C-alpha cells in the first residue's frame, strides 16, 4: 500500500499537521493563544523529553495546528514563524488585536493581493494574517 502512495503522489507526505513555535513560558503562551487569539487547546500533556509539555492549539475548525514548544538552545523564541493565518476581515481583526493589547502592524492594502497584517505573540514570534473571503462573500 505504501509503495502505491509513493507511486501515485511522488511523496509519502499527505498533509501539514502541526507547526512548532518556540515560547519561553508555556502557561503564558497558552493563555495568549487561547484567551487573546481565540484558539482552542487541542492537546496539553506533560512531555519530559521536551522539558515541558506538548501543547497543541489551533483556530476552531482548523486542520493545521500550532505546537507551543519550549524555547531553548538552538530553538530560540522571537522568530519570524512564516505562519500565515486566514481571516475573513483583516481590518476588523486588526482592531480586535489592538484592543486586546497585541503588537500588530498596519493593515497592508497592496494591489492584486488580499489585505494582510502582521502581529506578534508575547515572545515576539511573528505571524501574518491574510484576508480570505468567506464562501458567502464570493
């Protein structure tokens, strides 16, 4: 069966499941992602090998998740994650994040691309939010 998968797709990979984001304090990070950003906790279990916990968060109904991994040697916090989250209204999200005290950049309105903005978590990890119209708006 596995050889058949490789033959058809050229890869044994089928999806992107979880992206790790280094954080200096997992409790503080969990509070930020859940209480401030509105994510849900999908998993939170002790993991000795990490020197902390295996914490998975995600926007409700999202398939791809974020692991809040302990920062340390070789895994610094305060990085540009390259993670682009989607929103149905970049301007409204910008206002909401500002009201919640999140470090947020201006809404970028460039010709030919959807509105977007940058924001940072409590450790300075950088994210982007890109407007994606809902099916009702298309």
